[in-house]
């Protein structure tokens, strides 16, 4: 019993340790408006943020969502030195010109069944075999960051960046994840995306 | 006992297979697939009501696509949505309590039998684009679906 328990932990920890590294960073260019003549927007423009996650996404009061929102704000503020960075909820009417940053985080912590070998089934079986000691969750986090320059209600240029991140190995460790938290994941993706977007800035 | 170790190892290995793709490959570049997110409301304790896809281009799916993210090849699709409810672990436990169980079933049936204002959409899903499918209830208690292209 003890050997089985220790082996379960060892496997899960090994798996966690081998998957927490940051995944590939992609920035597909598919925007028809992009051109070499395009001038990057000034970082002094208002920055308007939208955030979507499928992890307790309707729980605005939830600490996890609040933490992610704070991380997004902090990450963007670090990359863009601007006092006018706000979530879209703060605006009744949008400014004439602004930078729009849409952050989407896919963290499928969701008990709904999946098409292939569902997350629910796997985690349930894993829970049973670890005698419910380790309520395991194993998910890939994918962050999408879309940065758009809007002027007079018209899209000037937009670019989307995606990044895969680590999988958590146990639900118990999510709040205490010692290596790489949800906030770290967001921070890294946003910083990398903004850096890429403004790389040609003079 | 060795068999148990082997089963644990196999299960742990399998646990990365939860991404849902309709007709894409896991190696497809982001710009060659359209990503659709389906909204779910509710918490870890109350259970989640949400949307699922039951038909694509008029064909019933072998299994409902009720996960939160689905990837499609860029193309035009006619997609039919239906309502979905997933009981939470707390709900599972509560359902075993007399009176609470039947009340919970009535609640779930009400959600699952909700009518839609419109639940069939013709969508031109583009590669590298993300589609957020959310829902709300109108004054007649019908579900109104909103699809936002990001």
C-alpha cells in the first residue's frame, strides 16, 4: 500500500516536472491589413484589455479570476509604461484610438466530457488508482494574446500570439504550484507577445 | 501488484489526450485551425450549465462536443447547439440525499430542456481565429447564443 502510494506520487511528480516547461510560441500572421508601411501604435495610447478564461470564467468574485486579472494588468503595465491601461468594463465609450489586448486563457479545468479519452474519465480512473489521495488533473494551458490597434473604430493591424504551457499534475497543487503558476503562465505569454508586437519599434 | 503499477503508468501516460478536435490534427499550425470556445456558467460546487454542439452540417455527432474548446479546419459549417449541464462533485454527493436528489434532477432537466431563440448557425470559421460562444437568457427564458469572433 505504501509502496503503491509512493510510486503514484513519484510518477505524478515526475510527470509534473517534465511538463511544466513553457511550450511553443506561435505568432501566425493572417491579418489582411498588415503591410510593411504600417507604423506601430504609440505606447502612450490607452490600452484596453479583455480577458476570457474557461476556468471559473463566470465567477468574477472568485479569487482565481481576480488573480489572473491582476496578473494581466501587471504584465501589461510592465511591458507598456502607460497610466491608461484598463479593462474594457471601465469604459462607457471607447476612445478614438487605442491598443486593444484580448487575453484568452484555455485552462480546461472542466468536468465536461471530452471527445477523445475525456479528461473526466482519465482523472476519475487516476483518482481511483491513487486511492483518492491524489485528485489528479492533467491539462495543457494555452494562452492566446491578440493585440490590435484600433483607430476611429477601424482596425489598423492585429496580431495574435499563442503559447502552450505546462500541465498541472494534481489539483491539490494548483493553488500552491511551486514552479509555474497560472499567473506565471499568463505573465510569460503576455510579455512575450507584447515584446514581439513592438519589436520593430524605433 | 505489478499489474497495478503498469495500469497507473498507462493512465498517467494517457492523461494528455483531452484536447478536442473535430477534424484537425494536433500538429496543425494555429493559423490552420479555427478554435471555438463554448461558455459554461456555474461554479465548482453548483455544477455547470453550458452549451454543447450536437450537429455539424446536419449530421449527428457520434458523441456530443460538450467540452470547452473545439478545433475545426477552416471552412463553412452549419453548427447546431444544445444546452448542457454537468453536475459537480458536490452535486453528485447531494443527489444521494433524499428529497435533494429529485429536486436536483428537476433543476437539471429544466436547464437541459431550455428552449433557444436560435440554435443553428451558419459559420465561416477562419484559420487562426478564435470564436467565443456565450449564452444568456431573454425575458421569455429562452437561451440567446452570441458568437464573437476574436
